C-alpha cells in the first residue's frame, strides 16, 4: 500500500466524525468560512441531503466545487437525478442548478478554491489531495437573489 493510500484511508476514517461538525458550524453561520454546505435532494428518498464542501462562491461566476470521489460521491448521483440544489455560505442559502464538468481540471479548480479560503482552505486542500480518487468539477449556476436571508442556514 502506498503512503498516499494509507493517508487517504486514515482521513477517510475521520470523515464521518468531521463532516457533521463542519456542517453544523456552517449552517449556524459560524466560522470557518472556508466551507459551505451543499444541499441536494436524495434520489431515492426525496429527503434533504447536506454535505460540507469547500467554499467555492465566485461572484459573478456562481459556485464551484470538486467532488472528491467523482461519480462515486452520493451527492453527485443526487445531482444527476435532480440538479436543483441549495448552497449555504456566509450564513445564507442560495438556490441554483448544478452541472458536472468532466472536461475541467479538477485539481487546478480545487487549488483555486483552496487558495481563496485562507489557511484552513489550504489545509483542507492537502487532505483533499491525499484522499481524492477521481475528482470531478461541479458548477452551480446560482439564482440572482439570496433566499432565506436569516442569520443562519438552519
């Protein structure tokens, strides 16, 4: 087993512990700003599914994110079934339509997202690169207006 494989497995074991924590902070409008929450609709259940992602808000270019395991991510399958999503960033929900971009360079895209998200974003990028198997770029074309302009995304 390569060291990258070992590192990836170790971080993969932490994911079920870290993701709920980060998701909880973001939906409450608390730091770190390096993250956002993507909300999809479950393709089988129809229920809301929320996952923390790197904060790829790029006005006026919409929102970019990179799926760590590409088509293997459950939220990517949800996006294929229903591309209508919401993104929570900065304590506010934004509606949008997601599209997959397999021709984009996902590692370059992710590096750009990480660089704009400060030290925490860069550290998250190191973990991302250690664990990513088949990264895939995703763009969300955001609607013009913010919805639910409350203090948090709860």
